[in-house]
């Protein structure tokens, strides 16, 4: 039985969520603010402080051992700074130091949001029981993280497993990251919709042009919509196969809005993996949908805080 209690923050471009989380992943107290993403850095930090203020005011706060933060990236865990693409006021922002001040000097663990989702899926979700896993979020962007040898592998700066910016198309379209033909440039929700529209797909009477609308059209048999998902599935499969070949993962978990498309995505993805993951040691690789819901970022940040706490105190934590 685990009685450890930690605080968790999930910082994204639209909201800042906070929670107190117990050693079994149960969420006991919640707080949330909208992210003032277009404001200056101190204004964004003030919203974080409000969330932390609600948590520190909770009667349970006295038992909190550490704070885990999962943030939109890029993050630099070694420097304790964040530079989220969607929060321009934060560039090299010293989030760890500021957050530590706000929580009375408790230890703070910072990881990227893709790594946080991975920690959550490994602890409580679809990658539970797998010692070598890749977990991905496919939505507005494509992120991810790795579990290797049974442990979360955030890498020195907290960004390892960022599969969205592996290039899978050597002469492909320029990506905002500066490279070309990245997985994200082909498989993210907006890029699935963009490709479908460019190839002649037209939305229904509601005018919705999201990837979810393209998925609905694909399910109804629209060949252009089907082709756009097949192209995304190919890009994802190439990235997953490359990862499996490099580090011998045996499961890839796919979440995010695009991950909810179901068979429209997973059927062509499994078919494409048959073509790209060909060596004997990656043939058993499976691809499954994520199981964690909207709390994945919080649960993953809590997992990182618990793991850091266990490392400091020499105690073991289950599955983290
Ligand atoms: Zn890129």
C-alpha cells in the first residue's frame, strides 16, 4: 500500500491543471485555470501560482512530498526551464525555480507533456506491464515518450521519444521545427484535414473540417478521407517501426484526438507496420489505443514526482 502524496501540474497552451495525487494514482484535489497563452511570462506564471495556491491551501497539503510538472514542450529538465511553442511569453522560462518557490521548496520534477502521458500509460494505462514501450499523442501536434527496461526514459532534457519530429519523408514538406517530412507534418490532426481538403474532400453541411470530420467521412467510405488517414497511418508506422528497431519496444500506444479515430487509423497503421517493421525482433510489436483519459498529463506528472521521491528516499514505487 502506497501512502505517498504528491502534487501534479499539467501545463498546456489552453489550460493549467493541478491536482494532489496519491500513490495509487487517485486524484484527491483539483484546481484549474485557463492559460493566458498570449500574455507575458509573469502573467502566465501568475495563473500557475493560482493553481498551486489552491493546492497548497488544501487540508491534505501537509502530506505532499514533491511536485511533478508535465509541460508543453520543448522543456529543458536539466536547466529547469520551459519554452512551450504555444506560450511565446515563456522562452527559457525558469519554471522549476518559480514553482519550487510557490510550494515551499519541495522537490520539483519537470518532464515534457509527451513523457508525462507515457508515464501515465505505463503506470495505469495501455502500456502497463510492458518494460519497453513507446506512447504517442496524436492531436494538434504529435508527441511521445519512451519506457525502456521498465523505467520512464525522459532523456537529459526531458524530451526523449519526441517521435513527431522524426523525418519519415526525406523530401517532404518543410516542418515548423525546421526539418522536412516529419511524422507530425503528415499525421497530426490539422495535417490530416489539410491533405484531405487539398485532395478534394469537402466537409458536410456543418462545415466542420477537423480530423474528426475526416475520420467520420472515412468511416462512411469517402475515398479521399480514407486516403488521408492511410497516409497518416503510414507516417506513424514508419516512425514506430524505426523506434522499435532502435530500442526494441514491444508496444506502441497511440492517444490524442486522432488516436480516437479507431479502425480508420488502426487498420491501415497495422497494415503499414507489417511493411516497415520487418526484422524478427520487431515482428511481435503491437499497436493499441491509449487508455488514459484527460487526466493522463496529471497522472503522468504525479508518476514522475513519485519516482523522483522514491529515488531520493531509496524506496520502491510500483510500475513507475
Ligand atoms: Zn518537425
